[in-house]
């Protein structure tokens, strides 16, 4: 296991999500994402959907072949119902499609450790990422915080819990260009 710290990210209570099945976590997280997108109006701006329908099994298998890794069951399940998720610039989970940065394998973040970089995490600085530590069989999600050292911090024990955390930590900010203001 690669060493990680807990210097920057606040603790997150996963207890509500842990009482749900993986499918329920994904479903409720995507419902919350839809609410966030409706509240922010962000989906009006991108050229494509922020919550596109899922990929077929053949598309997921081709994606795995392209990456050269077997994806976690939870990430595969997410991709089967939603190709990717984009809540805002830098608040996204990549997948199959062109509206987000394509997931990729990194051997450069930390020598000797392979990561599947699958999401932007610009909570603290642009360039921060969420990734799977491929050296661990259960593939926990790690946050890479490049401007804090860089630091590698535990983000969530699994993909579905990372998705849950993403949509429950994200807050819609007041739009500077609100049509009701003069």
C-alpha cells in the first residue's frame, strides 16, 4: 500500500452510504447530481450532457482493453448507468465519452505505484485528481493534491463511496450571472 496522509481533506461520514447497496449508492448519488445540476444551471453551458446514459457491456470491455486494466466492479456498474459525470469544471468523474478528461493510467505520480486517474478534483487547486491505487486489490480512491506537497490522501474506500462523497460535499454557489439581478 502506498503511504498517504490526512493533512488536508476533512473527515467524511460514510455511515448513511454504507447502509445502502452499491446500486442504491449509485442511484441516489446520480439523483443528487441531477438536483445539483438543476440548481446550478451548469448543464446549460457544456456542449454535451453532464449525466449521459450508460455504456453497453461491449463499450465497457473495450474501454478496459484500451486502458489495459480491469475496472473495479463498482466503477463498471457506474459506467453501465452513466458514462461520466460532470457537475462543474474540475468536479467530475471521467469515463466513456468526450465531455470529461479521459481516464488514464499513471506511473508518474509515484514511482513504482500505478494509478488509474479517473476524475478531476479541483476542490483545492486545478490539477488535483481522484484515482484508484491499482497496487491495492480493493482499489480505494485516493485524492492527489498536487499543490499541497504533493500529497496523496485517502478519499473513499471504494468508487461508489467516492461518488457519494463527491455529490454530498459539492455545494452549488450563487451564480454571478443570475438573470434576476440587474
